[in-house]
């Protein structure tokens, strides 16, 4: 009895270790093969013991993955949200536990509840579909947290060829499929040759898709400059720092007026648009018109309608025309606080600067700069591929602006850059990424890093970028294709499981 308990606890620890190791599959490590091993190990552990034990191992796996991979949440809550250390730690632990329940625990329960005695073929159909569906639910429930979706780990592998067709969730499905096949190859002798062949078939299809040019050049290349002001989050909203910060961006802009387009980071101007339009931005606009340079500038916007006041996290185009993009997908407890008046009475929790924004809505007018329509996302928005593609096929380039200073020197900026790379792959568009403290970069339509600059450095990145036209299958269908496929796979697996052996 003692030996059996010790063995079960050793297997439990193995589930925790598998989750911890999965973080290595993402940037900045980039050990993408770890994803297959970690997930395959978890699926094998689910075969051993009771349903309750499988759920417990799913929970440990989730705690390992999100506790290591999303540990930067603590930095935002404590260091910049001014929440006491103990409270910030408890909130981070609660967040990690919630994520663990939403994906691996829920997936383990449904799998063991309905497919415990399924045939190997039914398992092959059911398990990847379940993992995909619960990853998708995590990216949707409570406005969604799709960070650390296992599909993002494959930006540099053959499986990236799946993304233009089925998006990151399609890549997620294929990773889970390969992990399932590896588990079946090891644990089931029947159909072993078929499962091995299936792995190579999936890799071969991915390789073929990777070589398809889903878009083509449109017009001549543009000279684009991305500004990285490197403003500390502690200084950003201090009144005494406002003029210093604005002068910094003015000087960076003046030094690059030979560009077709200059892009400033998210909320680069630490003041509301109406407070700077008549002096500071008027001077910037004069420079833009004189040099025939268009600009995209991050600035918060205040709008008053009767007795109500609305705040937006926005980008404004300066040059031939002035238009606004208002951020539509806000970060809960970062840019807005649900039940904020109640929550903030308890110890000053979530007392973040600029945390009362409202959404600009999904449907917004196109913004054209330097003669091209661009698809804009602000910070966290680029984690939602289904929203990024709303600008396509009209947009010939994608622009993401961010202020990852919220996360300090953690894993988050590297993971965020990898997410942006996936958006470029899905849409076959170049992506221009201007950030406050890094990582500022230019990404080509295949998701490859063309240029990047070091973090925590005041600089400007000037490059030539080729606008593109065309539409990938994912840009046309979104997530609908892979979700329907997963649903049909589950129905088929359920039907097979009810048949006599």
C-alpha cells in the first residue's frame, strides 16, 4: 500500500514537472519539441488511476505551466498596481489556479468521464479535439486569456504552416494530435504502424503548407520607423516627467522625418489628446505635413457626452488625415476594473494608472497611412487572432503597439513578441511592432523576425517594409473551421466509443 501511494505521488510530481517544462517551449527559450513531450506525458498520466487522479494531475500540470509561464502577472499587480506583496501573491496564485481549472482539469474530467474505455482510434479523435476546445474556452471566458496557448510554441517549427489555414487553434490541435499519437505509439501495440505513419503525414502536410505564398507584394516598399522611448512605468504618469517624455519622442521623430511612416508606442504621450492637440501635436502635425511623413501616435483620449465621460486607449493618425483607433479588447483589472468602485475600497487593489478605459467597439473605420490601410492592435489585443483579421483583406500591413514595461524584465515581452509573430503568419502580412521598453521589431509575412532592437533602450528602428495583399484561409474563415472540425471529431469519437469492441 505504501509503495503504491509513493508511486502515485511520484506520477503526480511528474505532471507538475511536465507543466513546468512546457514553459521552455515558448520564447525566450524556444525549445518547441518540448510541447509534444510535455503534453504527451500528461495524456499518458491521465490513463493511470481514477478520474479524480487525472483531474488532480491536470491541475498540477496547469499550476506548473501557468505558475512559471505567467508568473509576470505578479509583477504587474504588485510593482505597478501598488498591491501589497502578500495580496499580489494570493491574487496571482488564484489566477494561476483558475487557468489550470479552465484547461487541463476540465479537459481531464471530460476525457476520463466519457472516453476512459474508448478504442485507440476514438482516443486519437477525442483527446486533441478536447484540448483544443478547452484552450479556446480559456481564450473566451471572462473576456479571454489565450496566453500560453500551446499553438504559440510552434512559430519556428514545421507546424507554423498550419496557421495560415486554421490559425493558432489549428496549430494547437495538431500539437495535441501529435502528443496523443506519441502516447498511443508507446502505450498501444495495435495500430502502432498507423499512428507512426500519421505523425509523418501531419508533418509532411505542414511542410507543404509552409511553402505556399498566401500573399503577394502590393506597390513599392515603405520606409517605416518604429520609436522605442524606454520610459519607466514608474515615471510615465508623473506630472514632472511629462515634458521630458514628450520631448524625447519629438526628438526621435525629428531625426527620422525621411520615413514614409513613423509609429509611436502605446500611450506614448502621457496626457489626454485634447490637452496636447493645440500645441504639441499641432507642431508634430506641421512636421509631418512638411516632410510628407505619416504618423501613428499612441495617446489616451477623453470624450464627454452629456454627464458621462469616456476614456479610450487610442492611436491617432497624423499627416494627410486624422483618424482614431480606440482599443476594443481591454484587459480586465488592468485597463478596466469590473465592479471597480467596490474592489478598490479593499486596500487599494488594482490602483493602476489609466485603469478606467472603455472599449472602442469591434467595428471601427479603416485607418490609412502612407497610402496603405493598416490593421491596428494595441498591446494585449494581438493575442486575439479572430479580432486582428477584422482588418483584412483591406489592410496591407499589421501594426501592434504596446507598453510591456508593465511586465518588467520577465518572460512576458518575449512571449508577447511570439504571439505577434503568429498573427503575421496567420494573415501573411508584415507586422510592425512599436513598444515603449521593448521588444520593438519588424516581422515578415512568414512570422520571421526581420529586425529587432534590444529592450530597455531609447532608440528608433528604421527599415523598409513591403506591403502585401491577398487573403489566407484563416483570414476568411477565422476560428470557425477548426472549431467545427473539432466538434465533428468529438461526435465521431463518441459514436465509436458506444459501439461494441
